C-alpha cells in the first residue's frame, strides 16, 4: 500500500470516527429536542435556519475548494492563505448577520418570536468565519484535529441542549444551540491551528484577489444551492404552515444521517485527486470514477434500508407526531448521495479550470426547484416538496454535466461510476478475490 493511500485511509479513519461520535451526540439530543418542541416549534427553528443558511453561504465566499487546493499544492504561504480567507469571510459575515435580521423582520415582522430566533441563530454566521482554519487541516490530510474539534463542539452543544431539556427551557434558548456549536468549533480549531503554526496573522490583497477570482463561481453556486435546498422549507411555511416545515425537516434530517460518510471520504480523497490531476490525468479520471461508484453504492444501500423501514424509523426516532413525514422520507432519502456526487464533481471542475459551470448547474437546479415546488406543494404538500428536491438534485448533478459539452467527461464518469463500469482495476479485483478465498477457507474449516 503506497504512502498516499495510507494517508487517505488514516485521515478518513479520523474523520469518520469523529463524525460518528458527533452523529451519536447530536442526533439523539436533536431527537429529544424535536420531540420536546413538537412539529410547530421545530418548524419555526428550521424555517429561520433556512434564511441563516443562505447568508452563511454568502459568508463562506466559496473558499473551501480553492483554499484546500492552495494548501495541498503548496504554491502559496499557507498561513497567509488562511488568514486572508478569515478576514474576507469575517467582513462578509458582519454584513450577512445584519441582512438576515433585517430580512426576517420584513417578511415576518408580525411574529416577534421568529425575529428573536433569527437574532440568536445568526450569531453562528459571525463565528463561522473562523472555521476557515479547518481548510488548512483538510488540505494537509490532518483529519485528527478537525475530528477532535468537532467532537468537542458537539459535546458542548449537546450538554447545552440537555441542560435546556432538563429545565424545560423556552424555544429561544434552543434557537441559540447552533450558534453555541459554531462558536465552540471555531474556537477549538483556532487553538489547534495556532499550536501548529503560531499566531501570525498575515493577509494579502494580491492573494485575496487571486482566491476570489477562482472562488466566486463557487460562492455564486453556493448561494443558489442554498436557495434550492432551503426554498422548499420557506415555501412550505408561506404556502402551508410551521407544522409542515417541521415534518419535512424531520424527513431531511433522517435522509442526511449517513452524510458524514461521503463527506469524510471526499475530504480525504480530494487532496490526492488534486495531485493525481497534476501528475497523471488518466489516473485522476480512474480514481474519480471509483470515488463516484463508492458513494453511489453506499447511497443505494442506505436509501433502500430507510425506504423499507421508514415507518419504524420515524416512529422510534421522532414519535407518532412525526409519522406524517414518512412519504416524504421515502422520496427525499435518495437525494443525499446524489448531492455528494456533486461535491466530487467540483474537484473535477477545479482541476480542469471549468469553475464557471457550477453556476450553470446551480441556476438550472434553482429554476427546477422553484417551479416544481410552486406546482406541487399546493396539491401534494410535503410529498410535492420531496419530489421537487430529488428531481432538482438529479438535474444539477447528473443531467447538467451530461448536457454541457465541456463537462460531459464528468457526466460520463458519473454514469460509469453509478453503473460500476470499469471501476475495479486488477489490483482491486485481486484483493477482493483473495478476501473471498480467505473467507471460504475459514467456512470450510468450521
């Protein structure tokens, strides 16, 4: 096993381990919170979260792909890259925080509770500027530190929520929970980064311009992506009620439970894929196709399991109040893996200098989502929203790459990966064959 593969496996092990702990900590506490608040209050928090997510996307400036690329390639001063990114994001975060509060005050000014929730949740936008430190660790394949930081932040947020549950706290205190998580995560990441690199803030206007020239495509596509991923919740609230938002949010939460696995996988393989692209294009395409195949296989297994046991999953996790989410869950559960395929496609676009196409994909998705939601929600409620979401992700991450000539290579690799065409090379086939032979020998011995 070569050194790069060892680094990927080690990094992914840390990332997966941390995310599993985070999932266990946050998921069960979130379930208790959802049960405690009920679909209506739970819907209110998620309705405001849709606005906060949009402005958080603005604050991200689409830097993650580009900063990780710069750090992994080592062509610029890493410290300068990170601190320049932080300053850019913090300035944007201040403006975004003001904007989200103003917007909610205009759209829901007749509901003081919604406005107060917006104020508390938007604190997370300011804190998120400092999670830029995470990109340095990802670019260096040091998943150990991001995992530990994530566990500490989730543990802090979980203890905070448990305290609220034990004391029958008001909904406003629960609205602040996301901000607690982001504040803790950014603080711990900064401590780890400073211990590794020292506290040497250094920014560069030249570097900032260089990063923005590459990242603004991802920022725009990120904004549009948040719109098409959150517009359904906003439209459900405006066209139906908070309870519908709560039920739909529960379905989305279950559908995305396994997201930690493809996310950890993509974070681990991205730096290696970037290096493959520099050294050997053929190997890059091969590894990219194998990555698509791995994510799709996991998605099929997860989605089938959740679809078959959807009633019992919702019943045991959320209770009878949320059983109305079952139909939406069976549909929307398939979107998560397709979304992860799109994250891998961004690696392809970045290496091929075709960043502009992410905007075309995202615009097509936004148009699809708004039209389908407007047509389907009035007649089918949250089922219509679920169909709109799944269709949107298929259009963005599979149909659009195939339709545009410059990205057809990526679209072809996606389809080949989903059909497992040419995925297993001789080395992998030999490893699988040996594993089966070993298993058969053990069975015969018994």
